[in-house]
């Protein structure tokens, strides 16, 4: 990933400059990502129509008229039909400099460029015949992953600013079969609840208006299952996820003729953008994938794409860290931390993450009521500073990381006293806090640069810090800026994210060895726009392993497993083995005071950590096949399979006590021809294997047909199985 490119194109992904060639009248423009194709057609009147979205061309249905796939002849991207009417939700709505509210886009040309052996970029140029306004539709097709990345860029040279009132990144058409929408609803400590419904006529909207912690209510990802509700291993299904950390909007409109159009992109609400002449407004990318084998295959495609293109160092495994948040909250000092380091080392962990509460002197950060914004080490708690702690960690063979929340400020802080105008606010309104804090106005370049300098300063002065948990604990309220002019107040949400990305890109470039965990009071910022600058994310403050089974399951639908932080804690006092067996299925860490564990528990944890080290490459980087859904049965199970199919690790969790004899656990994803040694790992001291075939060598075919017998019965029973191919 080239972070330079990211800053240049603002909100959209990297792209290299492409020469646009005007072609007289191409009949078809094809974006081909392996078996996933998006095909457009230029009609005789120069309008661009979508011809096909889905599997290979051989599957194309015959086209009756040019716009057979478009309801009411609506064009792909603008807001006016031939009568100047917008009969359906437009993807683009523009107020021209002279007040004209309609936009008609005509095809000008297109070009295609192979960026490397896997990625092809296509650019389609559209222009309003009556106004100097251009829209470029851009696509990157990833052949190996069957993924298409799509975004748009808008520019003009009218006599004054053009007001962008609506500006989608993508607006594909589906159907005409019944379509089932899956989306993800959440709240603090209750993220990624899967909902599915059949779309009906009219518009269904999934959106965020929360600004900074934008994904608190809905994650910007969805599935569209064609013809029937989504299934794990069969059925035609599309997945879409917007690479954007801020406000988004997905509108699914079914017109009376039953065609579905999905308008996906930035949320235009309170975000009208006055685009000056000769500037380019680049939109964030929608990442699409497609499968004819259900949502399981779709998840594997997104994860493969994510590891290669959507995150930092996606092909590397992550270290096992101990975080002190649930262990201490704000109540710690140097001695306490060093004792936690020792506990981490004794159990075999590899990193320590110091959470909230280490900073502030005039307003010591002893609670969430004060000190946020004052990024100086708190003398009272940590007289020897961060580098001392980093050294103490290093002496024990641990890396050291810190928590930051640089976008926010408590009113009770030096920072706010010095710069009250830096907080997001609106004239005449009493300041409204959330978690006792305000959001800093990143649209102000002085604030943006202060944020970069502050984090850069901490990392520069403390080279022992190699990990940052970047938190963001409130939504944007009262969206006003003391910096933006009166006619640009509605730019705030967008400029905020431009600055956030700018700072994250600069930090990644200057501190390439510092890993970043995105956190937003849990999963309030989980998306591929933010993940470009990070290595992983904190899914939720709910670390109850029972709840985490479903949550991790859903994040795995779109994101790679080495990005999904899963910590063993004592929340809800679940059995330690169950907590480990759930955390071990993703990027495992711990968040507890390990000195409080009994001798037996410590021994179990030490073994579990040692075993995790032997399986983590398969678990974090392998392909996941979900075997038994936590929605459909009292037992859930999944398997991670290495790409060479020589190793695999399966997890099974008993979510409720079973009243019937346990069913056999049938595996997937193995090589039918290979023979695998089956081994149950992570057993408690003295515990008998729960898998009948433990120690046996069986063929992949048998394992995938007959499965293994597994004696889980009581709630919180769980098992971890390792499969190793024998020579
Ligand atoms: C919210 C995060 O989700 C928690 O893990 C923790 O870091 C707190 N913030 C600290 O204030």
C-alpha cells in the first residue's frame, strides 16, 4: 500500500493516473474480476446502462432493449431521465452554478489499465452535455479474489461552486428476482447483530449519521441474497462493504417493475458539498464480491482481498497481547503495570497494551471525566514515563503499546482551556458532551496538524512503543466548526474524515513499525477505509465469549481473522477454557489481571497460549469454513484451513445445554485425498478427549462426509481440533 497515494485522492483508494481515451461508440464496457463481472453498455443516445452484475458472461440473459436492466430507463448514475425527471432515488444530485437542479450524464470515453497481474483499473468518463461537469466511474477488478472496488470522482469548471447534494460511490442494479437483504445492527457492547429481510417495494435505508463513531448503529456492510434467504454454502449472493469510517448511506430501492437498485456511498444528510471549479471530489470505495456458493465463499473472498489489499500487513500473524483495561480500568500505577508485565511474560504473551488513564497532570486522567487531550505522561502514576515502561516490558521479552484517543477532548483539560474553539460546536448552543467529552474539529488544519504532531511526538520520544490502540468514544453532535465558513458548515463530516485519513496515512508512513488497532468504544469504526491504516480492530467492549461467538462470526463475513481482536477476560465469569477456545478462533489476547488466576488456571492459560502459537498461522491467515451456525443450533463450529490444506483447526462451542445426543461434527475445506491426523488440543489438565477420533488418521473425504464424534453437551463445553496432513 502506498500511503502517498491515499492522501492525494482524499477519501478514495489508491489509483494511478490513467490516460482517458475517447472511444467512438463501444457497445460494452467490461469490468472482470475472475468470475465476477460488471458490464455496462453505451446506448445510442450516449447514456450508460448497466447490462450485467454477477457471474460469467455465458450467464447473461438476453437483452431486449438497451436499458432492459434499468427500471424506467434510469441511467446508471445521474438524476434525470430524458424529461429531466428523477423518478427513482438518484445516485448523484447536483445544483449547478446557475441553479439548474438536473444532471444528465453522457458517455465520453473509457480506459482500462492493468496495474499488475491481478488488478485491472477501469475508468469511465461521463459528462453533462450542457455543463462542464464530469463524473468518472472508477473500478479496480481483483481477478484472484473475485472482488470489484468501485468509486466515483466528480469535477467541474462551471462559473462558481456546484453544490453536491447527493453523491453515491456505486449504484448497481439487481434482480428481478426476490432479494433478501442482510445488514448489521449494533450498539455499545452489542455490535454486529445480523438481520435479514426480504426487500419490498420502495426504499429501505441503512445509514449512519453518527459522524466520528459512525458504525455504532450499523456497520457499513451488507449482503444481498438472490431468490432466497442467504445460506452458508449455497445460493447466489452479493456482498458490499463501504471503505469509509464516517457517515454512510445504503438505499435499496425496488421500483414497481421489481428491479432493485442499491445506492451506496457517503451519507449526504447535512453534508451538502460546495465543490469549487477545477477541484475533484473523490468518493470512498464500495468493495463488492459475489458468490454462487453462499455467504461462506463470499466471506473467504472478502478475507483474501482484505489481507492483500484492505489492511496493513495482512499476511502477517499478530502477537498475543495483554491489555490492562478490564484488569485495572483507571486504577493502576507503575508497580501495578510492571507486575502485569511479569504475569504476561509468565504465561508466554508477547506484548503489553497500556490502556486509558496514563496521561494528564493538571487534570489527571483518573476517570473519563477529565484529562482527555493532555497527552503528557501522568507523573503521579508513572513517574518514570513511558520509555521506562517500554524498557521494563522489553526486559521481559514483551513489546509495548499504548492507548490513545487523539480526536477527542474533555472540557476539563489543558487542551480545551487553551483552545475551546477546537471542539466541534454550533453558535449559541450549549456544549453537549458524550462520555464527558467533545470531538475535536479536524476540519481545522491547525487541529489536524496538532493531532499528527502529538502522536508523532509520543512515538518519536518513545521508540519502544510499537503498538497503538486508537480509540474514538463519541459520535459527532452539534456538527459545526469555528474554522469552516458559513457556507461550508455542511462540509464538516466529510472534512473530518479527510483529515483523519490524512493523519493516519502520515503516521503510517513515518512510523511503519507501529501497529494500529482501530477501536471506537468497540466496533464503532470497523470498515476498510479505516483499516487501510491499521492492522486490526477491537470488535466490542462485550468480551463475554458467549456473545463473541456470533459477533466474531459476523465480522468474519467481511474482514480477515487476523484483524479481529478477541481477548480472554473474566466477563460473565465463563469457564476459562470456553473463553480461551472462543478467543483462540481469531486474533487472541488477554485482558485480565493474571495474578488473580488460580495455579491450575495459570497452568491452563500458559498451555493454551503455547498451543495458540502453534496454530495461529492457520487460524489467523487460513480460509474459514463455518460449519454449524450459532443461529441454527445449540452448538456452533468453524474450521480454519491453511491455503495448502495441510493443516486445519476446528472450534466447536456448546452455546446451550443440549437435550439430545450430540451430532457428529462434519468438516469442510479439507483436501479429500489427503490423510489427516486428528488431535484434540487445549484440553484441561486430566480432561479426556471429547472427540472420539482423537489420535486417528482419517482421509479428508471421510472427515468431510462422516465427520467426527464430539461429546459436547453442557453449555460452555468446547473443543479445539487440529488436523495435520500426513506425508
Ligand atoms: C473504549 C474501548 O472500547 C475500551 O476497550 C477501552 O479502551 C476504553 N474505551 C478506555 O476508555
